[in-house]
C-alpha cells in the first residue's frame, strides 16, 4: 500500500459505553463520527455496566451495538466490574484495532476502558475530561475514576474552561486539551424537541397537575444509609407542608429502593416510579419547578430550562452552575434542604433564566472534528467553545410553545 493509500484509508474509532449517562452523552458523538465516514470507521462497544437503563437510551437515540459484553450481574462489586471490563474490552480492542478509544466521564467503564486501551498501546480520548471535586472520597468512586482516566488520556475533551484549567494545573500538554462544551446539552436539546406521550400514566397525571412539581433523583454510593434517610425525611416533610407534587424515579440499586420505600412509600403527593426513559425525563425537567438531586447530569441539564437545582452533596465537580445562581449545594441536612426548597419554590433562587454554562449544543460535532483532525490530518472545521454561558433563546421559546401544545 502506498503512503497516499494509507493516508486515505479509514481510521478506526471505538466508543465505549457502559451506563445510561454515558449513553446519553455519547449518542451525539457516535452520530457525529458516523457523519465523518468513510474517512473514519466508527464502532461502539457496550459493556452493559447498566443493562435495562442503558438499553432505553441506546434504542431511543438509535445507537448501534457492534460489541455487547453484558457484564451486569446481580450483586456485583466494583472489582467484579473492573475485571469484566478489562477482560472483555481487551478482546474487543485486539479484534478491532482502533486508532483511538473514546470514553466518557467518571464511571468504571470509562476508567477501565481507558486502561484497556492503554494496555494495548492505543490512544484514549476522554469526553468530559478535567472535572474535579478535589476530594478523593467525594463523590466515591467517581473522583478517582475520572482522575485515573485523565492520566491515561491522549486527547482531552474538556466541557468547560474550568475543567481545562484543572488539566493544565496537572501538567497536561495544552495542545491536547480542547474545550468543547458538554455533549449532554446536545442530547438534551434533541430530546426536548421530541414530544411523544410520556409512557407512565402516573407521570402523565403528575405533569398535568396544577401543583408545582419537584423532581427528586438520588443514587450516590456515599449517600447510602443515614444520608439518604435524612434526604427522604426532608422530602416527606416538604410534601406534607407545601402544595407540591414530588416525583422520584427510583434508581434500581437496592440500597436506594429499600430506603425510598420505607421512608416515602404511601406518602401523599410523593410518587415513586421506575426510572424514566430519558426523553420522558426531559419533559419532566421542563415542567419542574425545583430539582433535588445528587446527580451530575441534571446539574448540567436544568440550567438550559432555568430550573433551580439543590444538590444533595457537600461538594460538586461542576461549580459553573453555582455561579449562575440556578444551582446550590445543600448536602443532606434536612433543615437546610427544607429551607432552600421553600426559598426556591418561592422564587428567590435565580431560576427560570435560560443560561447554561456547560455547553451550546454543538459539542459532539467539535469532538468528531478534533478526532478526524488528529487521526486523518483533515483541517479543523470547528473551533473550540468559548464557554459563553448562554442558550439559543429562540429555540427554547419554540420548545416551550410546542410542549404547551402537546399538553393541551
């Protein structure tokens, strides 16, 4: 094969997905890479760290499954996940021989996917690189998973300028760090423009209520036990004393489910439901008056709709939202959760301002462009994001109008 033929042959990209949040955030990237064919040959490996929850996302976003490891087992430990990821992904990488492996975020799949690529001397691209809480055990195990992933990374796709600065302080070569925005904003806007009927009749009923809607999500390992019990006590009190409906899509982890049923089961105006399809969750988020969460993703999504967020953690690796005024840290102190919830519901938080510091909806195209430039030498067609915290207000107005029409 001549040099010209080698340069024209497709470069291979393997995107590794293990959990529902990874599926949501990588779906726009997978599609953006597909648009670069035939110069790029893109395949997807699913570890199945989450199974049913991830399947929903894969199907709704139309992502292909070139490899499906199905590692999920009842009662598996983190070491079990690590071993299954490493052994399964090593076989995939050996077979496909990608030029670069893309991982996302701070999961076990991301960390051990990056390690599997490194052991096969393959480049790693980390989507959502550079997030830091600065505390080893909070969130656990995510803080160490993302830091280890970044040690193994070659191409860093930082969602914000602050994430980029974290990497530069860790002596990462600036030429390898690109501020792209967060791909979750890409996925969110796509989902928001789809108004298929919500599947769960109870959720539809809650959405049609004239009461303010409080969306609750909680699943962090460091909150298991007493911290979750404190959160649920405050939610029970909030629902009993304020004119609200609380919707809680309950994570399948038994540590969450058992506590939720014990504390909130049968409580008036508190609705425990199965995890929502992502497109349904976005409809709930648009309707919500307040979000209580320990999730990272919702901190990034809610600012697009100006929905105030109270973070049920003591630290966050996403401080940009705090500066917009739409996000506040409350930890798991019931009195503080109640006080700040009442303030937010009373309109004292700077909610309803459509201002997202995490992305502009074009992150995936930037990432695909950078990958093509890196592997194929093609000229850049995009520029790095300037991190202006804004959204397309006209697009949001159209979304709100169409959503109102869908409910009418």
